[in-house]
């Protein structure tokens, strides 16, 4: 994971990407107990967004560094890594407002707990709903914070349903 | 406290102890179990083993 942080920082430094932030299960683990996951997910803003193959620059840079594609991911050290362009205003904000964490001495941008929870709410698979519960249980985010952020992204009703199904006695 | 409550209490304590690990330590734990998870997910679902089996 440290190798991934170093690679992302380098890609940002040389201009292959404008910004990035780790999200998904590997980001969740910053706040909760460890969870099983197969790959790492990274939100990216690419420098040349007008290219038809939006991620082409990333793939070329990784190939030049010796990192090879593995299915839809690129293996960086131990981790198959999925690069995902920030695909919505919510993920855009999550990336822009990500925190810079320290990963064994390397700066690593990571999506905040409230954004992780609301992105999970917007996706809505069982494992995403479990993520919200884990984040709440860890105390890294409050129900009010999720409610407020969800409302800004037209997810107030979805949050209300989640609350009544999983949180209200 | 019943045996079940003791068990749940121990499980909660264990989970809390894992949560207090550093982020890199938790990532390393996830790395260690990942190969097992991959193999489990690659196995056919039990119902795939007997596709003609139907519950009457």
C-alpha cells in the first residue's frame, strides 16, 4: 500500500493526474476494524480529461514503471488497484476534500469517513450498507453528519430509509 | 451473563482491539487474508455443483 501511495504522489507530481484519493474498503480500514477486500480503489482526476481513453495516461505511466494490468486493475505491489475517475459531484467533492494521512511515512490522500458513508449510501449494495454501519460503529462519523451530507446530494430519502431499516429501534 | 452474552462480549472486545490498530497494520492484516478470500470467491457456489438439483 505504501508503494501505491508513492506511485500516486508521483503521478500527481509529474501531472499524469490532477488529484486522487483512496476510497472503498482500504480507505474504510483507516476508521474501522480490518475488512476483507481483494483490491484497492482510487478516485482520480486525470490531467487530460478530454482523451477518449480517460485512464490512458495512467496506464501508460504505470506500464513505463513496470506495473502491469490485471483484469480491470493494475497491480501495484500486493494490491490490484482500480483507478476510477471521480464520476459524480459527490465523488468529486470526496476527492477534493480528502484528508492527507500518513502511511508509514508517506503522504496518502484518503476519502473522509462521512464521504465514504454517503458514497456507500448512493451505491447501496449490501456490502456498502455494512460499510455505513461499520463507520457509525467506529464513531468516525455521526448520523447527523451523514444526514446532512446525504441531503446535499439528493439522498435524504435513501438515508431516511436506511435509518428506519437499520438504526431505529 | 449467559454463555451467549459472554461470547458476544468477547467478540465485541476482539473487534474493538482490531479497530485500535494503526491503519498500516490493518492493511497488512487484510493483505494476509486476501489470498484466502480470493480462493473462496473463486470456488463455485454450492448450488452450481448440482445444477439439476431442485428442492421439490
